[in-house]
């Protein structure tokens, strides 16, 4: 039998959203994953997910040493665990390895350090002392062994990537013989569920989680430097600046409306980000999006240069860039139109 094995539950947003698409595209694969809980209490939901993961891992622990698998999709290995991922690769006749982030070479999953993109471990795993596993703790020994096993079993692995940038990363890590397939995320759940607002309440909105890799700390620096312009953050921000408004919101619970009423959406991820849902969603709302440009990210390998506001990560430069766009309605309009045209072509293509 063919299996999709992951500890991510199919859900709206991020890796869970993409998993829904993967399941639809690989219909002959049986999904082994937690189910998405729908209790009203978030703590209960979290406990339920953890319990399901423990049960699934226990089943895998008992069966993996004794079964031979046919085709297996390895999805989000850092959550599945590198021991389990490695044994799936060894026991299967064919592997589809989904590359959703930089976890094939970076223990942090998001390759950033000191507010810049970091590719230190592409050729050799030697993390800095201040680097920690994310999103959950793992063993550096198992992480290294996992990479060794991928290299040993490379002949039966096809890496599934979203951009040419990540194809280049895979080949930099595992060599030019590594087999890669581009499989873009189409976001069917959000394409026909958006609207445009001509009423603008905020100058800037940060669209992302409160994670440094997503640029949350950098966005706060921008907000504190723009004292005459208002900013909205969809999570609690510890700041006394009067121009900063913060309130915990999710896409389906108010954030979409806030973004549609903002002049510029900030998505300044400082890692080698592939296609981020936050950017696609913003483009579909016809709201100009500001993105940090770096070598391997989609901003450099996929998005047209005139479809977003480019950020460098240098505060003074980015302040000037954002001011120039904010004070020019024509530039904002042109960027939003180009982005909207491109994103619809991308999703439909």
C-alpha cells in the first residue's frame, strides 16, 4: 500500500492547508495523520493532537521494523521525528519527500540567524551554539543520521518542491543527481473566498505568526520607526507606541478584513521561504505586499519583480522604500494589480 505519513493534521493554514491539496493529488495514498480537532477549547484541541501523535508513533514504532512499504510520502519530518522519517525511507521502495521549509539542512526549520538568511549548514551540519530545533526538540545525532540516510537512499527519493529556489537548495545539499519535482500549492480554499475593501483603516498590517523568522520583530522595528503611521499586528505586541494596534486574530476570524482595509501588508520573512500562504492571500485581496528578498526565496525565484514591494532587511533602506510607496497611490495600485493578475494565473496554471 501507499501511505502519506505525517504528524500534521489537515487544516486551514500553512502545512495543514497544503496537506489537504497533497491528499487530493495523491488519491491512491492512505493518509496516516492526526485528525484536526474541532473543540471550542484550544487547550483541549492541543492535548487531543498530542495524544493522537503519541498513538500514531507507538503504532509506527511497533510495525516499522517488520514491514516493507511500497510508496511513501514523508511530510514534515521534523514533526514526525527524524528516527521515524529515516526508517520510513529505509523501508519503502519509493519515497516522495516534501520539502516545505529548510529543515533538510537547518535544525531551526527556518534558516535565519541574527535577522539575516543563513545557509551555514547546507554543505555540512554544524549549527551555531545559539541554534535550537524548531518547532520541537530533536536529536542532532538523529538529524545528521537522517541526512546521511537520504544521501544513501537518494536513488529512490523524489523531492517535491514548490519553487526553483528550493530545487537549487536540494541539489546544493544532496548533489546534482537529486531528483526534484515542482508541485505548486494552489490554495483552492481561499481563491474564491476573498473580497476587496476600498476603505483603508491601517497603513500597515503584519501578516504572519509572531515568529522572528517570519519577520515579526523586524516589522515591529519598522512600526516603531513610523511614528506617524498606524500598524496592526494580529497578536499581542508589547509596545507603548500609540501608532501600534495589536489584537490576536486568525485569517478566518477577522484578519482577512483587517488586511483588506490596510494600505500595505508586511510579509518580511527573513529565511529562504518558498510560497507562503500569507503572501498569496494578500495578493488575492489586491493589497500590496512587502517582502524581504533573498537568494533562494520565492521573492527571488518565483514572484514577478513588479508584483511586490521589495525589502532588503536594512532598516533605513526599507523605511525609505515603504514611504515612497505609501505616498504614491499609483505605485500601490500598480503593484496590487500586477500581483492579483500573477497570483490568479499561478493558481489556475
